[in-house]
C-alpha cells in the first residue's frame, strides 16, 4: 500500500496556469458572494443601483449575469444584444426591472476578467477568462468555496 507521499508523487502535476485559474475563481466567487459588492470609482448611478438592492440578488440574477459576461468576453455581441433588447431574462423568471442590475453585474464580471488578463500580461487570454467565469459561477452558485 503506497504512502500518501508516494501517491502525491504519482499524481500528475497541475500546470501553474490551471492552479491560477482555480485560485482566482475561488477568490472571485468569495468576493461576489458578499453584498453589496466592493466597487471602485463607482458613479452615482451605480451607487444608487447598489443601494437600492438592499440584499444580495437571487442566484438566478447571477446566473444570467454570468451568461451575459461570457457572451461579452466571447464576443457574442448579437446574442448579448438580442437577450437584452428582447428582455429574455423575463422568460427565466426575472422581473423586467432586473435589466439594470444584470447589466451592472455582467459588466463587473467582465471587468474583473479583463483586469486579470491585464495583470497577467495576457497569459490569461479570452478562453481562460471564460474558464475563470465558468468556474466562478459553479463555485458561487453551488456553494463550493472550501
């Protein structure tokens, strides 16, 4: 029976970039679990939107915001525009007045991913940014932050 150290040595090493994606996703999920979000340099309209939302939005709002952010990062602009223009979020049970919050959250998520791209000098490219968002969504909405 191999010792735990032998099993560790036998495991396939995880590339640093994969480890970074996992750790960043955990941090991002933890940061957006807290409400209100910590937003730097927010304008008055954004502050009013956050103040009006006294408690953390439902998971459905975050799920749809992730969808929009992934379309934005994936440059699927037609899908994004159609979704917003035709208020497709209403079909999933969100109220019509959720539009502003959805747009804010999706933009916040996109900006976080783009900031990661900039901080890593492009090593976290668009496909990897999308993986960060996908992993963050799973962690946030399934509650696996340990």
